[in-house]
């Protein structure tokens, strides 16, 4: 996205938010913090563009405007429930929203339907007027229907409106989320280039005043019901499939014959009526498009035919031979003309004819190849990555209790050490039953819970699924020191310098941590109310040790 596009996006959001404030709305911005926001536009990650745009816009809104921030996909990978009201709606929340967006991680899925619903509920949409502004760079990935959610919220709300900013979406993708806004009386804004945003500002924020109606002219001969009936072909003589979802962008023509303002965007098997005059129309299907001038004349029907010179690519990503199609796979297609399309799981996409660079990723496995696609052709491909999967868990001791805490840290490294003795990290995860999809080879899992850590080497082959278990040889130490302001835990044994190794602390009167089996010294500091007191504790592997420091 160019600097001009980002500026227009900021201007649009600023005017939009100002309009909301003027109508005494309470609003929540729903921010897409999914992993796809690491994708780049003009060499800059989309998440950085979003942060910069929010920062600029929020500096311009009135101080008394009640605004909040809800985000999804910012805390966990693959969790459709990762939705959080980060900043509740309140006056003067602009700086809090900016700081929250700047600190946010982008790594999860896209539960946009559930997020809009949760934002509506936070605004008490069933009792009060409420507005939700969704900024998304992807489509729903959590088995929900945005169109149905929009209809449901509109019917149950007092005066509910959802606006959607499609950040870098294609025309086909925009059609799939535009209904969420349209079903609530809101606007869908295609933030893909500066021109589209300028048109959106003109139509949505500052529409030109309508002229006073002129006296009705004398009756004229009946005009045809439709004077614009376009048709889209994949190739000469081959109609495009109806289910693919085509779009027609209709532009006025300037005095010098170039493309001017966008008049409308229509979808699917569209036919309609346009005012007589000259237009430039762009037909899009999937990632392919064609553009031509169209003249609308009184009493005549224009039937332009757009030949896309495109084919259809169907990709079935498989982790290994004989496996089911992987819904979690990422399918990236770089097509002629410098474009790139990203899809997930079973993929069916219309692409310009020519050589396509196809990259499929599942977990840490990745395969790339070149596919030649002719105009009108459908190519189906099974892409086998030849990977295996492991589920990593930790136990406090062999034969003991499993570590169920979400704070369990799991890192995977290549087994082969570098010349300096270090290993290359492959991936990481958190919590029990963490699943990884890996290329065949030798690895080492390093699991850590608080201060206890263990290594477990393992090997994985293509198509193999296995469990990897690490034993921490650790227990849990729970300390209670009533009235304490600070608790520290040290190893009982001093080093040659007379110092003890630190094993954690808490600014509280209670502290709990997983520690390697052994002896420890506990220091509780009550400040002026009692000074420092010490206690000893022995932590046994697989056991819980509770200590009270009097």
C-alpha cells in the first residue's frame, strides 16, 4: 500500500469516527490481529500499516468520544476463541487504543463473526444504539457466516450498524464480508488502493448534495428493463462458472477519455441499468480481470463480453501420501502480472493464464513448484509435503502427573549442533498437547515450566504421528507469607563466592512456581512491618510442597 493509500485510509477513518461522535454513538473498533497481518504490501507488513493508520486517526477524534478496541487472534495460534475486549469503550480512550495496538501480537485465526457479535454485546446493542468498525485483511476461518451474523444483529439490535474495512482483500473476498455491513445498514470499504478509498470517502462520508429535482420531462418511449448486460468468459467461447463470484467495477470517463470516479461495484451474474454515457468497466473473477470501454445509449442494450484469459487451479494440500486434505494448510499462488493470492485448505481459485508459482505450507513443512495454466483450463493438483506430526507434553516426573498449565513453554530445535554448540530453533508453542507438523528429521524438544526445564530428542518421518514426552524432574513450591511485600526463592547451596542462585520472586504475600527437585531458601520481606524472614523447603519431583513463612 502506498503512502497515499495509507493517508486516504487515515482520512477516511478520521472522518468516519468524527461522524460517529457527532451522532453520539458508542463504538468499538474490531482489529484483525491474525497471523496473516504479517503479509506485506509494498514491502511493509500490513500490521504496521494498520498501527500507523490507527495512530494517525485517533489523534483527530474528539476527546469526549466513547471508543473501544476489541482484537482477535493476538494471543494464540489456531484458537477461534482468542477474542478480547482490550480497551472498553470510554471517552478519552485514544491513547490506550494506540498503545494496545502497538504492543499487540499478530499470530492467530480469523473469528471475525464472533468478534463482531462480542463487540455488539459489549455495547449493549439490544438496548442502546451501537456501532462496530471491523478492520480485517482476511475472511472468516472459524466456521461462522458473517452474512447471517449481520442479519441476526440487525434484527435484535435497537439501532445496530457494522462497518467493514476490507484491508487488502480482493473483489471476490470483499463480496464475502460486504454482506456483514450491508445487512446492518453499514458500509463496506475496499481498502486496496488510493482511488478506491477516495471513492469510498466521497460516497460514504461526504456525499455530494443531490440537486433539486427538475420538472418531469414529457413521456418517452418505454426503455428496456436493463440496458447493461455484461458477460464474463474464462477464455473465448468458455463462460465463467457461476459459483466463482465475479465482480464488475464501473467507472465514469473523464474529458480526456481516462478512467474517472467509480460509479458502482456489482457482483455475480449482474445486469442493470446505467445512465446514458461512456464508462470504463473492469470485470474481475478470482485473481483474473479484464477492462474495456462501454457506451450506454438511449433505447439500446449494451452487452459487453469480458474475456479474462484465465484458468482454474484446484489445490489439495496433503501432509503425506494418503492423508486427508489439510484445512490448516496455507496455499500461496504467485501469478502472472506480479500478483499473489493466499488461500487456506482446499483451494479453488481463478488465475490469469501462464506460469504460476505455487507454494504450500503445513506447519513447518513447505513445498514450492511451478504450474502452467492455459486459458479456460482447469488444473487439479494434490500437493504432498511429506511431513509428520508430533504432540509434545511434559510430566513433572517419570510416571507422575502431566503438566497441564498453559504457561508450559515448548521450543523445537534441529538436533544437529552448529560449530558453536548452539542449535537452530524451528518453532515453538505453549501449553499441554502442543501439536507440531514437521519435515522429516532429527529434533530436540526443550520444555520449560517456570524454572524447570528438560530436553527430549526425537525423530519424525513422513506420514508419522507420535507423542514426545519430556520429564522435568520437578515439583511445585507454594509459599505463603502473610503480610509480605516481596518473596524470593533461592537455591539452598551457595556457590564458591557465597552466593545463592535465584529461582524466582513475587511482589505479593503468596508465590507458586515449578522448580527442579532440590533444596531451597525462601526470603519473605515484610518491610517496616517485620523485616525479612527466612525459611527452607525441599521440593520433591512430582510433588507439591507448601511452606508458610511466619
